[in-house]
C-alpha cells in the first residue's frame, strides 16, 4: 500500500531546562497551534497530539484542536491518543462535535486505554472507577463504546414534556452533532487482540512506537502482523468503508549541521525491550536519523510503514516551532516522495 498521508505527532512537553524553547503551558499550547499552522502551509497531512494527565504535557485537547481548526484550512487535526479511562463519553462527544464543526470536518480523534500515567490510578481523581469485575482497560473500552454510540447521532434521551425551548419530535441526541465524525475515530492499540476489537467496533487503527511484545520479532514485523489481523477482522465485521491505519516513528533527516549536532548520534538502530507494567513486556521501536538517501533505504524495509496508509512523525517539540517545521519539511521534501507519498 502506498503511503498516502504524513503528519506530525507532538507530546507538547514543556520544562525550564536548559535549551528548552517551551518553558510553560502557555508556550506548549501556543507553539502547538503555530506548528500546526506552519505544517498546513508546508503541505503536511496531519497535526496530532498526545494527551497525558498530571504531567507537564498537553492534557486538554479540545480547546487546542478547535483553535487549530479555526486557524488552518486543510490539515487533519487529531489526537494519538486520549486515555478513555479519564473521560466522560457524553461530555467528550459534545466537545469533539464542536471542535469538528469548527474545523469543517477535519477531526481525526485517536482514543485508547492509555498507558501508565504519572500517578497511581489517576482516573479515580477524575471520578471514575471500574465496575464490579472490570479492569481499568475494560472501563476504557466501555467509555469508548458509549462515546461511539452517541456519535452516531441517534436520539436516546426522553424530552421534558414542558421544555424551556421547543424540541424536535422524538428522543433527543447530544448537540452539536458532527456528521461523519464517527468514521474518523481511531483506536490506539498495543496488541493484536485490541486491534481486532477496534476493527469490530468500526474504528481506524493507530499503532505507535511501543507495542506489546507478542512474538519476539522486530517491532515493524509485529506491527505489520497486527495491521493484517486488524484488516482481516474489519472484513469479517462487514463494514462498508475502507479503514485507515497509522504508525508513528521518530525519523530525522540530517541535512544541516544543526540536524547532525542534535541527532547525528541519536539514531537507535535496534528496538528496545522493556516493561510498561510488571506483567507486560513491551517492544519499543528504533529511531531513524541519517542522510535522506540513507533514510529512504532504511524506511523501505519497514514493513509496518509499507502496510499503513498514514505515518506520524514524532517531533521534538521543545526545540521550538522553527526547528520542528524544518524537521517536517525535510521529510516531506527529501524522503516522503520515495516512500510513495503523493
């Protein structure tokens, strides 16, 4: 499959460490907006943001997504991912609907169970707890299912017989309703089983640089097999549209002395093995940093990139908007065409 879309993925880190150009929450939010505007002008296809709570990173995506939607014209705007353990799915559907309408139908919303967070069971502070017999992952999937149901736009709430304002006939739905948004929800999956579940639920698939190590093979091979399992499950579910699949990577084209100073020694040519919790062995993907012609050769052997239709470039946001715009432009100009992009 030819690579159709390339976007960037930012965690929105901020700190007052030496060299950081993102020193506050204000810097992180405003520079995220500015980078999305520049990426739109450069011709990138997507601006995606990671959501973490209790951390000096982006945490409340919908004001940012709506602001980007109002300032850009073409670029897809999304998340990768929102942790559904923390979410009220009905309130979230209203926020997502509003942001999508402001953006003119360009929202691509990645959701998931999430990963280990900064605090123990942080979702409990948000007022959520698993039901009897549930795990926190079960709770996240339950929240996701409710979210998907209300995005369908069908009425479900009994109207007041004496309302303050006139109602349309029948049961009421949440407003604002964003037509088409239901088909633009993605599930961030770290295992083959959850990828199959995402397919059954009619969600697109996001696979990151971290995956449950299920076979001991290199990450890109495990991801390719995950994508194949997902597409098989999609066909079996009988959905009428073609699904989307994204993978994320850390990729830096070394075209200037500054690139070489920052990343010339940063390439990690082997995947790493670790544990995201005491029971879960995970594989962390390698990074790429090389001259463009070398990157083209290296990336051509990445089976997951070849199997996906969308590539998300993880950007070092603390280096500032100008440098990250250069990182994105270098990939689009020097590397992407050889991968089949456009």
